[in-house]
C-alpha cells in the first residue's frame, strides 16, 4: 500500500510515518533524506544531483523523480510513505507514472487536519532537555520539579531557534501554497482522507490504521 502523508510542520507526520515504518514495515520516502543519501552513496542520480547543487542550482523535478524511481527499484514490498513529494501537479503526474511503470498505484492521500493557531502554540511552547533530549512544553508538559529533567536530572534545556510564531506561520503558509495544487487532483480521484491531527498521537495513529485497514 502506497500513501502520501500531508500536514504542516509540527502536525506529526514524522511521528506517524515512524509508527508505520515500525508497525507495518513500510518505507518512508523522504525526498530530502533520499537526496542526501544518494549524494553520499554516489549513485547515478546522486552524482547528477551533486553536480547541480554544486553549481548552486535547484534540483529539477526530473532528478527528484529519478531519485524516487531509484528508491522504488530497491524494493518497498510492504508499501511506501511519500513524504515531501509530490508538491506540484507535475510531480503528481510523475509519481503516477513511476508507480504504474512498476505495477503499483497510490492508495491514499492522508492529510493531518490541524487548527493552525493551536498548532503554533504547540510548536512555540516546546523545549527539550539539553542532555537526554526528553521533550517538554510550556503549557502541556512541565518537568515534575521545575527546571530539572524528569529523566536524567539535567538542569539544561534548549529550544529550536525556528520554533517561534513568525517562523512557524511562514512555514504553514508555504505548506498551504505547496499543497494547494495537488489536493484537488487527489480529491477528484477519491484518494484524500483526513484525520484529526490535533488529537493525541496514539489516536491519530489509530485513525490512520482504520483507513489503511479498510
């Protein structure tokens, strides 16, 4: 089963993709990660992409599509999760072609539906232990002892520099702009399913499982 996971930054796509990888053996095809891996491994597509990037140019749709095809040819017997691709109508057409050439198809486009104001609060308020990485939140999850990590006892905490309201709002606007061209395409084909991205991650996981197990 092949699916696309959609959702703005902080909606929990990564968490849900990791669950699907662990529980169902699906392969997460994140174009950014795949591009870096291909460049490191000096695959044919990686060599081509490196030359483009070294020249200061953007990697073309053709190269990204070739990268996806290269990964599909390595085998995704239990299905694939497309993360960050497609983002345009042209890429959606390319994905259809890549799958059909391999006797496969796209089964679902699952969007994690979120309340943007609440999501901004969720992201802006999060911070982690500087030593062990345990996550906390200004409103939803405080350490049991103020200023002391529950897990390792460290008193050092950190926040991601891009976890601020302006940056998050900009990233959400970019997400809407990128998904706007492809959602209608998949909606016309009856592939889009929406889950409550603001629910607890286990509830979201259960909603996705219900869709995949129909």
